[in-house]
């Protein structure tokens, strides 16, 4: 097997995790930047719709590096799909496949389930709740918590900040509640 | 004053006195690209992997997040121990995070959204890159959520 074929396979956690962790020192050493992504959503508000809200009155131009960073993430996704895509279907746990099949989700070929993440689905209540409702909760919750998985779970915990541990535990708790209690009801 | 507002409810604020040309930001673009590639190749941005994680059906995501945190911790420890400076020779600084009720309430709200959309803010951008353009609706809604938070911030318990 040549190297390109090997790279095209899904990467195991023990390769991906440390590489993601190395983002923390990379950003610190490149310019004393603290790894965090959800702040970009705030910068978007401060740039486009500040509406005299004190929370959005700051010099967002000082945070422009963060925009470059997420544009990079976008291109990373694009380049991988274009040149390094895994030719095999995504393997998922049989119990999950079985559960999703009962909701009519049978296409596991993409990173997101095509049968839920499409424009037509936005015309249904289920689609609006999942995409628009879910996005709203992510944006509102991450700012209220002062960060998202990158800012709290990775950067905050790397710096041994205990409030970040509280936030991370609550992120996980919310996810467990949604996936096991609400989502089956919403999809079913 | 400006920094005071910027530092509200955020973990990533720093104040560099150095002025750089805009293209210096290219290095953050490069880190972002590498980061995005890892995200997709490890299927961290997969809605299915997130659902497996919250159903305890796979160790994958726990392994990724856990080893990322350990790597980050070791790096930060080394940076502090050897007082490593940035490539511009500036000291690397850390700010202490204050506890607020927001980390509990906001954290739970974020978690609900995470379980629903199967993505936190970083993966959303990578998902669009992979061709799932409809995810832009999720991002716009997340910006709306952030705005509503900012609008009603004073009325919420912190």
C-alpha cells in the first residue's frame, strides 16, 4: 500500500488527537493566540450587526487572525474531500445504523446524513428544528458558556482551568440528553 | 476598555502591541488548513461519529478529544516551564478563567445543540468545505444565537 492510499484511509484517534492538540502550542508560538473558534461568531455580530449592544462594541479587527483560521478549516475540508477522500463507505456502529434506519436515515456516505441535511428538509419542522434550532443553541450556548469545545475542552483544559472542566462536563451532559432523550423523539 | 469588553465571556483574548501586515495572518490560515484536514480524515466532523459518542457506541471521539487534551496540557506545561516566546519574541500569556453560572447553563444549551447538529463551531466550517453547503444555515443560526445572547446578556444569570 503506498503512502497516499494510507492517508486516504480514516485516521485513527491516536494520530488525529495529538495533531489536534498540537494546534494549541502552534497558535501560542505563532502569535500568542489562544485556540478558540466560537469567538468568530461574536466577531461576525460585532462586524455586521453591532446594534449598539455593549457586548459587540470592541475592535474586532484585532481578532482577524481567527477569521483566517476558520477560512483555513474550510479549505482543509475542501482539499481533503477533493484529493484525499476515503473511497470506502463510512463504517458506523450497527446499533446506530439500525436506530437511524427506523427514522429513514440510510445514507451514511457523507459526513452529515444527506437525508436530514438538505435544502428541502428546511421546509419541514424537523429540518428547521435540527439545522436552524440546533445552530441557534450552539451559538447562544457557546457564548453564554464563554467558549466551545475548542476554547474550553481543549484550550481551557490544556491550561488546567477548572471552569473549563465544568463547561466541558455540561457540554457532554447536554449532548447525552439530546442524543438519547430528545433526538429519537424529534426524528421518529 | 476595548480589551475589557472583548474579554467578556470569551477564553481567547490577548493584546499584542506589535503591528503586522495583514498577510502575517497567512500562518493562521495554514494552521487552519492542516487542522481542517485532520478534522475530516479522523471523521471528527461526522454527525454519525458524534451520535456514536453520545450513545457510548464508539471510543473514537473520546480517544481524539482525550489525546488532544493531553497533548495540549503537555505543550502548555512546557511553554510555561521554559518560558517559550512567540516567533516575534513576545512572551506567551495565559488568562485565568473565572467561574460563572454561564458555564453550566450555557454549557448545557451548547451540548443540546451539539447533539442535534452533530457539530461544534469548528467542524461546521469544515463540513461546508466538504460540500455540505446547507450547513451554512446552521452557522447563520449560530450567529443569530450569539447575537441574541449579546442582546440579553445583562438579563441572564452569570
